[in-house]
């Protein structure tokens, strides 16, 4: 049976490969997936259970419950000081990933180009290809803090460019785009009439004193920005699979049309859980506090290990660890570390071909387990030298 070229262009991620391999070990410390060990607030759980008990388990509108979209738009206005219409500018999706896919599907025709700064979340490039587009990767360096410059983006633009994807805070590096960079990128988007998909899933996990700023808030950007977000990290609701997109009328209307043909709607109990999350927990900082402590402790421990190092993340719960001095490529490093010390990490090449000298660590386990993982990593690195 024939398989489409679009599907054949997609390859399983190395992150998932290492996650699957890790399941073979009883004492493994798995630091591969961005799946927190923290449980959601009890009121969120109860809202989902009440919805199930009350029979609220049928379909919602393709765009999601009106009540939920109103809650999302109110929170958005509070955080961004931008007014949006819940019925025209908000769609509830099956996680942030579906919001990304629907956005790209609405923007891309065959052969169109989408600019992606690297290191990048692996699914960006895969989704662009599956939509018939061409991902144009713009590499950044550790020396620049893994922050793309406006000049790099400008150089990557061609007559086929339709959009850029920005991920700030960034998975896998834990870094954020500064205000000057955002201003410059906004000006470029306006100048070249580009759409911007702004993946802001980690915006609640920022550890600097400066308030978070979205590119959507700059002049001329509300009309061309699709903000993608989810409840997965902010409220520790990964398995609820609930996300959303906020964007211009025509884009959201197009995404709703696609939604009917892709997933119909997000699960209703999860939507009610989402309402409770924003109603009761929108201002909670305890989840961010846990991850900040873990990341700082873990990065300090990593930087004490000879021949590897990392920048301290200013956001997310990831460390992007430089392993170049070990003289091992990232796949070999990850597989041998798992085999010898039963610690699972994600190879850096997953996040772009230029990053084979890095691995990503997800600080999604208790601090004492993370420090045990560091001890094992230290033993592994010492043994190979």
C-alpha cells in the first residue's frame, strides 16, 4: 500500500527513541520528555471528575466551549493588555501541538518556506514538511545565548517565505528573546508581510525579574501573530491534552474549519478542567518555583562536572548541556549513558543538525533524583576520559 510523501518526510524523534529505550531499565532516571512529575491542583482534577459524573462528555463546538474561550480571552487581555473576541479570535485545541499544526496548515501552500530559529522543538520542522512546506533553519550559538538575531532572520527571507516560528521561552535551551530582539523581529514581520507563530507554552516558567513580553504586543503584530499556548506546563496538565491559539479572525476561522476535520473538538472534561485552572490557579507561582529551584540546582551540579557544561536557564525546565569536550556525538553519548548509568537524556541533534555536541535534560523529577542523575553522569564522563 502506498504511503504519502508527506508522511514519509517525517521521522520519529530521538527524544521518543531514548524514552522508549529507557523503559527497559528498572532503575532508570528518565530525563527525556517534558512531562512534569507534578500533579495539578485538586480543584482542576475535581472539575474534570464532576464533568464526567454530570455527563458532560459529549461534543463541544469545534472551537471549544464558549465559557472556556471567554476565560482564555480574559486571561489573555489581563496578561497582554490586548482585547480579543472569544468567539472570533480563540480556538481550543487538543494540546498546543494541534494548535501549531492547524496554524501551519492554514498558512502553508506547497513549497512555501517557514523560518525556524534553532535549536528548535523537533516537531516544528516535521509539521512544516507534513504541510508541504520547507523549514528554513537559522542556527544560533551558545556564545549568543542561543538567541537569534534580526539580521539572521532577514537573511533567511525569500520570496517563498510566509511565516516564522518563535519559541520564547525556548525548548530546548531555556532562554528567552529580549525586548530589543522582539522589536526588531516585529519590524521585519511587518516589512515583509510575514505571519508569526509565537509558541508561548513556557511563558509561565520564567525566572527573571523582567515581565514576560510577547511579540503579539508590538505595533502591527496583533494582526499577524498566532499565539500558541497550552495548559500542560503552566498547570501540570500534560495528559489532559488541552491547548489553544489566539489570532486574527481569518486565521482562527480557518483553524476552526480544519478542527472539524481533524479532531472535532478537544475533550469536554479537559475543557472544564481548563476553566477551573484559570479560575482558581491562574496566579499560582508554586509550579514555577519548583522548576526554578530544580533547574538552578541541576545546572550548578552539571557545571561542576569536568568536560561538560550548560548555560543556566532563565526559563522552562530544560538544560541544554554542552558535551563537545567528551568527543562523543550526542546520540552515542545518550545511548552509552543510558546503557552504562541508566540515565536517559535527549540527543542534541534532535533539535537541529548543528547541535550534535549537546544533550537536553528535562528537570521533571524531584531534586534528589536529579542530583543522583548528575552523580551518574559524572561517573560516566569520568569513565570515558
